[in-house]
C-alpha cells in the first residue's frame, strides 16, 4: 500500500508541476521559461520519487511519504537558491567588450530649453515596432541593474494631454480612430488621426547580439523635439542587457529614469 501512496503523490507532483510551469511564460509569450521548468522540474520529481521508494523499501515508510510530499516545496527552495547564486555570479562577471564599447556613447544631454511652456507631449516610434517596456532601472558601480520598472508616463496638471502611437495603452480606442491615441490628463484616452502635442518624444530601439553568445543587448535612443519650432531639446541613449542584467546610460546618479529625463527636457525640473 505504501508504494501505491508514494506513486500517487509522485504522479500528483508531476501534474501540479506541469500546470505551474505555465506561470513561467515569457513576457513576449515565449515558452522558454516553461521548457526550462520542465527540463529541471520533472527530473527533480522523478529523483524524489525514486528516493521515496528506496526509503520505503528499507522500512522507512513514514519518512518515504514525507519525502515524496516535500518534493515541490524542496524544489521551490532549491530554485530560489539557484537563482540567487546565478544572479550573484552574473553580477561579478565582466561586461562583454562590445557592450562596454557601446556604453561609451550612452547618456543624456539637455541641449535647449523650450521657448514657451509645454502643455502637451507625444510619444512615437517606427510603425510595426514597440516602445521599450522598461523605462526605469537602477545601476550599481559594476553596471548591474535592479528595480526594473515600466509603465504609462504620468505628468502634473500643467500637461493637458499625452499622445502616442496606438496602442501604447491596452485595448483599442473607443472611437475606433487610428493610428494615434490621446490621453487627457486625468481622463480616458481616445483615437486621433495625427499627433498635435507641443513636444515629441521619439524612440529608436536597436538590438545587438553579443559575440559568441546567444544573447543580445538593447540600445534605446530617445530624442525630444519641440514641434512648435523644430528644435531638439534633449537626447538620451541607454543600453540594457536583460540576460546579463547589465545596463548603462543613467539620467542621474545610479538611476535611469526616462520620465524624469523627459520632465527635465521640457523644462519641468
């Protein structure tokens, strides 16, 4: 009877692991995280099941059942320890030469002040592409990045509305007008046929593969232009290696804050 209980617990662990693995789906919809859970998770379940059966065969039935029951909790703890150890090793690793070379051109520049007060801001990028999903992170002295965040830009009441290429925000405009959207400050967004804001924040994103590695880093160039007189107000370039957790292009000491950069560019700070 003990063997049956152990086999049932092991089978249940496998089923639970299978469904939990779908929580590891990538932000871009990729299944790489799921496959990684399968690669390490199912052998882990099998090993614990085998150890439990061996313990039961030696007359340690109670210990065997406890061991089988602790398979997934022990795996979770092991995964946390492994991720912490891997992150620590990665934080000590040197940057690739091409990443360091590219970082020499990173940083922000405030070139001019708006001639008159800015009351609206537009965000745009090449059709068929997407804006960066990370617009804030902190950087330590070795270039390790932490506290990565993204989100919709927020501005004080002096900015009457923010515009962007559809669909920067989830869902479709209720009035079905494309290809841009406008969000009044404190109101709901709606579709518009063209950008009309005082200032344009233009994104250009490029991906560069690291030599000899199956990873790449992202270079983001941002140009802030006053559409009323055509002057370039500010530029920003930052780099982000998500796999290596490295970045450069801070807008202030140890921080890359795109929204703060835009605020400074339009004369708010």
